[in-house]
């Protein structure tokens, strides 16, 4: 799952157009970390997928970083995924000293209700509730004043040797304007271990002028079947400003814990 955020809470939504892939591999690309666009896939019954990352958002005179971002997913059956995501934030605005604190916790449940293995077409719904922690992040400007409920749908489709992932949804915001999301990522494997992808993503509020469009490219490098390095870098489509990032990134790892190997570790 994703948190766009350089003020993720200020913008929290996405408008997307399809992109050309960086490569045409025989394996399938996936949404989710290191990208903002999610895919319909789930970890599998009783399997864990844990993503840990450093996630920076740099602006002309400020920055917001997740140090780290923690994304934990657990599979219930083949089609259900339970998700918890949060982050420790570093918020810097020149010339003031940096502020630190917890982001909102995000609790989600994904249901992959349609999958056609022959065509590679799959659909899922992924409702997510974001709530504040019992700390001072709201008072310090690190978190929004109220909760929000995001209701997106994810789609994936294999076209020739490229895999596309689309996402679109509505964000219901308490104590703020509602918003929307939409996104697409595309790509494939160039080797058995290396996957390259590209993404276009945008966020904005209804009845508000703030919006943010970003383009990025990234890679997944599988060191082991259960351990993958994740990298992504990009920037805003519009010129960099106090609201448009000159750099966005994701640098982390994905760890998979199937039941048998998790049991063998004890």
C-alpha cells in the first residue's frame, strides 16, 4: 500500500494516466511498494509481506521524510489482505528546526474479488481507514485534524509482455475536503532478478486548488525469494515549488514470511 505524502494528508488523492513501460520483460510487474499505485494482489493465506523504507519528499524550501515507513500485510485465504501502515516523520521547513512525530496509522483490508489467470486481468477493492495516534502530531502540524476513509479499486492486466496496474478511488475526509485517487504503473522483468517499472501519479482535493502530479521510475531487485530491494525516484510534473516536489523517492526492502519458513526460524 502507498502514502504519497509530502503532506500526504494535505493532498491524499490521485489522478492518473497510463504510461509506457521502461522495459518489456516476460515476468509480470506489480503495484505497491516502491510505487504509490497498489495492485490487486495479496500475500496468500497466512503469509506476511513486510515493507520497510526511507521515503523522502523534497521541496524548494522544505522536506518531509518517512524514517522509516512501515507497511505490514497479512494474507487471509488467497483473496484477502489485512494491512497496517505508519511512519515516523521528519518535517523540515527552512529556517526552523526539524519536527519529528508519528504519522496517522492506516488500517486496510483488500479483497481481490475477480481474477482471470488466462488474461491476467484482476480486480480488488481496498478500503483504508487513517486515524491519528494519541500524541501531539496534530498540534504540531504533522497530521491532519481528523480521520479519513479511502475507498479505491485496483485493476491489473497483462498486455503482451507488459503488466499494467491501475488504481482509482474516493477519499472521505473528516474535518477537511473530500478527495479522489487514481494511478497507473507499468513494467516488467529484464532479468530473473531485476524488474523495472514506471509510474504516473496525481493527488488533489475536490473543490480545492491544491493538487500534485508526479512521475517516477523504479526497480525491484530480488536478492532471495523472500528478500527484495526496492528503489524508486521521481519528481512533480509541474515546476518545483512549496507544494510541488523536486524529488520523491522510496528506498527500502520487502521481506516475505511464508508459514513454513517462519515456523522453521523458531
